[in-house]
């Protein structure tokens, strides 16, 4: 079965959005999740859902497509859709899948999305990320973080904080998106805004987990799973 690529359309022109929507509907492996008239509106869905591909205009109010993409820490694949040829170099420097000039024919659109078949599928990319490391963008650099070094992940509004023993990484994302990317064998959700690395749990005290010198809350919803996975059949009692 062909893997679906979830996508959104971000363009301030209603006719352009409608045209792309019609094209997407003709491609079986694309699943449209929404259409937005500016990048600010689109950012919300990236926090809440796993999006694999953005059809992204460049000239838009509030925030250009180039600026929007540069600000994303872990961006989806992007196909630029624009009337301006001069931004093509910027697009490819940002590793866009393709750069489509308006007006866009269906044959050119189809060629662009078929390039996705040469890329790892979303499922394969998630497996790669979950293997042993990932990257976060900080101060213009791509910083490598080992999965084994992550103590816990904390969500606060539109951001997540990735805690290791030596530092804290902040990036624009949602706790849900982080949960999807982390290896479920090693990490588990223990609270609406907390994911912990099971390898670092030192103690469970009531509704609180001890990880090194830190205290992580456990919500009522997740406590049964925490007991099973953290303690399980490993509890030794005094005879």
C-alpha cells in the first residue's frame, strides 16, 4: 500500500489555493490537511499534526515563505509555488523538493510531487530520526542531539524544551509532534506536557518521577502505564 503524504497549501491567493487543491485531489498518495492564506496561520497546524509536505508561496503578508521555512526547526518537505523566478536559488538552498513558477500546469505539478517518490517516505524518515540522534536548529547551526542523552521533553505552548544532562534545547514544535518522532520503546508520555526517557527514571514517588535532580509530574491519565512500564514486575519487597 502506498504511503500517504500529508500536505498543506499556504498561499495568499484564493485562486492559487483552489488550483493546487484540485491538483492534490488528483494524486492518490497526497492527503490534503488544510489550506492557509499566510504562514502564521499555517504554523498552528504544524504544531498539532504531522505534516509531510507544504506547498508554499513566497510573497505573502506578515511572513514570507522563505522566512517561514528558515524559522522552522524540523521542517516538512517543501515545494515552493510562486510567480517570482529570482527566489529559486534561496528555495534550493533550503532543500526544497521543487520550485514551481505560476501559472502551474498539472503536468509540472505532477513531476514535482513524483520527485517525492525518490525521497524516503515519511515513515522511513521517522525511523531514521528515531534510531540514535536528531538535529535542532540553534543560533544558525544544526546541533546534533543523541537520543540516549535526552532525559525528558517538556512542552510549553508553541515550544518544546529538550532536556539533557548538560543543556536544554528549545524549538518551535508541539509535544505531540515530539512524541511521534521519539522511539516509543525508550520514551513515554507521562503528562500532557512531559515525555520521559525510561532509562533515566531513578524513582517514582506518588505522582512524581525522579530523574537525576529533577521532578517530573505524572498525570492520573498516564499513571497506570507509568507503573507498568517503570516498575512492572521489578518491584522487590522485604520478606
